[in-house]
């Protein structure tokens, strides 16, 4: 059983300094652990479950790769607590049975998946369509950037697919992004996508313009557009509200 009070002093100090208490809700509101790892059984939920805590946050890296995944969901259901997998579920492994169980579960927040490689675009599209047959709940999809095969063009292409399937991208910058020539664009894309209220309403171009004419965001946008005019023409003005409705 984890010692969930290790951070009490730290949290108390931060709140006294003016931090909002909700910033630390994971520390005091949830039981945190993993039940599977690398597709193998790891532990039972009772080993880290604090009955006084409202929710369960799971750190499993790929629960659907575990052959006994149904047992995991059954154990979680028995707790009668809302739960959430904090890492991206593997949408390529989604089946009708898995989608039905996921939709009926007492799930907290957005369903979170991952779209690492553009080569998986068809499997990701099929998985999102399958999920939509069972629930209209929001799907959030991690989009890693900065590593080989994850350049700006591939990122725009993944974002477009997610828009078309009514899913919200969340940009994850790999450490390698910092030395990339496209670093500024990765920053821009992250700031745009990772604010859902803005992402749903504004195109990439409109977002950069919102930041201001003299901003670094505008400079990065224009520099990339000068080097890659066709990519900019294709992707800068796509909008979630239009593509998600098939327009």
C-alpha cells in the first residue's frame, strides 16, 4: 500500500503560498497504481486501493494487451469507484467487446489513446469509429512529436485524421524536439492542440494570429509557411468543427 500522505507537507506549503487546491487533487483524491505492465499481470487493485479516496488512477502502459484484461475491469467494477487509465490505451487493439466494456465502465474523464505512428492511421481510424458505436464520450489522443517519423507534416496529418473522427489531439513533445529545426512549430502545435476550448473553435492559423502579430507563434508559423507553402496551404486552415462534421 503506498503512503499517500508523503506529499501532505508539500501540498500544505504550496496552498499556503497561494496555489489552488485542485492543482493537487491527484495527490489527495485518488488511489494510484498499476495492475498490468507490458501486457502481463502485475498486481491487484486492492494492493493500492485506499477506500477513503474517491477515484482510481491507473498507470498501466497497455491494459488491452493483457490476455486477462476482462479480469482487470471486473476488479475495478467491484470497487464501485470511478477510474481512469492515465497513459494512452492502445486503440489498435480495440474490439467490440473491449469497446462495450469500456463504454459501460465507471470511467472518469476522457478516454485516452495514443497515435504514435502515421503508419497506424487506418487502425486508429477504425478504432475511433468502433468506439463511437458504443459511446459519444470524448476521446483524447496523445500525439508524440519530435522523433523520427513524427515531423510537422506527419503531425498535421495525424491531427487531421483525429479531427475527422471527432477526437482531440494532445501533443507530447519528446526530448528530441528541442534540437529539431521544427522546434518552434512543435511548440505552436502543442499550444494549439492542448487547449481544447481553442482547438475546437480555431484553425492553426487563427490560433497563431490570436497570440499576436509580433509573437514568436506568428514568426514560427510564417517561417514554416515560407519553407513549406503546400503543407501550410493544406493544413493551416483546417478546423475541428468542420472536419468533425464531415465537411
